[in-house]
């Protein structure tokens, strides 16, 4: 069984792209504190790349910003690729479910999540309307 759950903070805004076959892909990194301290009393932090696909990628691309606190559930995948420096290996979290854990007063976004023109949107309302739009696009018989 390959199932992991991480709670941490996004270290950068999620990027949303599309594969040549039209599949939406969103990527960001998550910083996760270890549950113990080292001998010198420091708590170490690990950084993991997260990848989401399809409708989850759209949600992630829209709502995961630097500093967002998230819970990511999914699986670990390792892959290799070659760049100008040679062969590289990477282990990524392939997200199957993401929960947004930010608890902001009034549901407002932080300063780095403001939209153009200095307007601040209510992220809970935006997210709910996005979910409603998504649900309307599916013909669910029940």
C-alpha cells in the first residue's frame, strides 16, 4: 500500500499547466516539520514536491498560494529524468485529496493572495462557487 498524508505549508504558488494531451497538472512544494527535534534542539523541515491532476489540479492552481496551510493525501512516486547536468531522481507526492487548513478571519485572503487592483476576495465563497460550477457540469443521477 502506498498512501501518505502530509500537513504543511506551500512554499510557492501552485502552477497550473496542461499536458500535450490536455490533462490539467498543478505543481507546488510543501514544507513539513518533523515531529521531533535534533540533538541540538532544532526542529528540521522537509520539502516535498506535490503534483495534482485534472479537476483537483484546477482547484489547487486556483487556491494554493505561498503560505497556504494544506493537508495533502496521496501516494509517493519516484521518477528519473535527464537535464543538462545529467540524470536526476525525484520523489513526488501525487495528490489524490487536498484539504485547505487556513483559518482566516472572515475568510479573507492574505496580502500575497490579493487579486489585481488591490481587491481581496472571499476565498470560501469563491471556492464554493467553483465547486457548485463543477458539480453542475456533471450529470449526477441522484
